[in-house]
């Protein structure tokens, strides 16, 4: 699906229409999600796309939320949950995570990432969920069209496939499509809060999760507990602004990777320019000569995704070096695996709803509907900045989307909430630092922490300074001082 990269990229893994059902009310309406019956998890998926066994103390459950908040007593859908109980005696309540996307499964991600938050797990039950329209929570399905979109070869082909994709989504998930989006997910969050028995919501959002947290704080400011928004996203940016800003960010990350690779004795080249050229030539060759990997092929579009994926975090830069070096020698297995991790392709050849949910939520959260011509113009600008992020075929999937979007999720103002810690990284390619600055201002109650290092996700970067500041706030209520800066 990322043949249409410029349409979809936010960062992972990160806006009054008749369609989304977004309302201005600050309460979900007269409904009750009940309590959660926690049981052993039985359907977790690992990072390799294979079924995973839950670790100790991991439990799953669900609550019911209204399909349509305009009809709170009407049809309900299940919201899938995961919990890892607090290990200490001095419990503070639950800490709810959203790890980004939009479209990422919080259930699978928390099961994989729990050890990274072990300090927080001493006093909190660590909780996450699949947002509405994602995986187990009425996940958006689109008739197996994801792989077809990946194969688009020109603008006309991409536009035709985008129409077919939208039609397939309507056919398979027409009931949920009008009711996905960040405002709806924020209302679900408040029902989750009550189901967990917490007077206020304690929340940790990363990437797109910062947008969801900001929207929650806008609609439910009095219910905000201790909030951390890491790798902040500015929801007010236009489609074009987002694409150009991210192209610049990934270009800088690619240059930083090349310099670091040479400093570590790089197999891809003797100097940074040579490293970049090796990767670019590898991708160019894939246009005409895809690499065979078993019964599959590593194509140019998949190669693009494979290169972009490790650029999200400095810790995964060695994966890019090793995978690219192997591909230069004719072995595309590792690069294909990186691409599969981005698209959500599972071991059995099927896909998670990550890509389809992403599209549905993105189209719900904005009234913008870029045409093929407009997307192509943006694509030309991206080619000038960072060609690896540009596409061979442009399409405007939202232009064909069966549900109108609106801009309700772009309105951010948490006046009256408790302080919200916002973290921005100077070397973040997916959610650049300036977005953390603008989101902090929009919230009115934000306190900005600056991380001067590389990568997407400052808390998970290995920075002891960032971790100390976040843990002190979440565990002890000690708010970082304004303008706190953490070195790389």
C-alpha cells in the first residue's frame, strides 16, 4: 500500500461531516462500558507476524462502546484491551498507552514492548487497546487490496486501484467507516477510563498517540490525569505540509545514518556520500530487476519501505546497513522482512488492518481530499528533497473515500486540564521537533521537553535524561521544569 507513501505516512510505527459522526459534546453520552473481565490472551501477534505467547501477568479483555455516539443506546462494538498488572504494592491506577499509527494495534504492541516500561509498571497497571477500526476492535478490512496498491506502476493505475480499494473498504467495513476517527477514539478512551475504575485518565501517547491524547484533553480536560505525549504530532498541518516536513526529516535521518554507518566501519561505503549512493543505486536497480525472495519479489516500492522503516530509530540503523548490504549481494530477505513489518504482512501472507485502518482514520480526520494531480505535484517536491520517499505512482485515496471527513480532530485546546508533558526530538524524522512546539502551544497546558538526539520516540531512545523526567512525572507527579532539554 505504501506505493502511495506520501498519502499515508505519519509515523509509526505516527483529520461536521455527514460521515464521521464527530460531535462537539465533551461527554460520550448516557452509556456505560461496564467493567472489564480480564482473561488470558489467546490471539497475540509477534513482531515476526507469527502467533505470540503472552508473557507473565499479561491479560486481555474487552468493553463495549457505542458504534455511533449520536445513538449512545444503540448498537455497540467491542474494544479489545490488554493489561499487565502493576508489580508493586503502591499502585497509582492504570496507565493507558497508544503507540501510534494511526492504525497500530495497542494489544500486540504492549505485549511486545512491556519490558521497555518496566519502571512504570511498578506502580501502574499498563493498559493498551486496539482503537475502533483497528484489528480486534471492528478492524477495517478492504478485500485484500493492500498488496494490489503496492503494485501500482503509474498514476492512472494507482488511481484505479485507489478507487477499487475504497470500494472494497466500503463493501467489507461499511458499517464502521462512518464511525472511526480520533474524536470517536477519544470518547472511547473516556469510557475505558471509567471501566478501569480511574477518576482521571493517566496516559502515554507516542506519535499518533499524541494526537489522540491531545484530542482527549480537548474534549475531557477535567478528566486528564498524568499525560505524556512523546514524538508530538501537529494535527493542524495540511496534507502537503506534512509530506514536505516529513520528507525533510527523513532526508536528514538518512544523512545521519550514513555518517554513523561510516563511523562504525560501514559495509555500504567508505564515506557518507558513498553509503547514500549505494542504497539509492540498490533501489534504482529494483525498478527493473526485483530480487527474488522465495516465491515473492522485493520490488522497488517494498525496497523503499524497507529503507525508511529503520530510519525511525537510531537503534535500528544497523538493520538497514546489514539488510542493504545483503541485498547488494543478491539476498533481499532481510529488506523484505523490514517492509513486511511496516505493512503488517503476517507470516501466512495475510495482513493486519494496520494499513487499512490507517487510511480510514486519516480520511476521517481531515476534510482534505487531494486529487491525483495534487498528490503528483507534492510528489515532485518530495523527489527534490528525499527521492527515496517519493513514489512511482501517485493516488489520492481519500478523494475516492466513501465517507466524508471533517476537521474536528484538528481543534486542540486543553484549557482547564492538568499539565501535559510534551516531548519533541530534534532528530525525529517522522514527527519533527517543530510539531512538538506547536502542539504545546495549542494545548495551552503543555510543558515541553526537548530531546536533542536522533530517532522517533524519545523515551524509547535510551536517553536516561528523558526517561528520568518522564518517570518522575508519571510515578511521583514531579513536573519537568519549562524548557527542560535532554542531550543526545
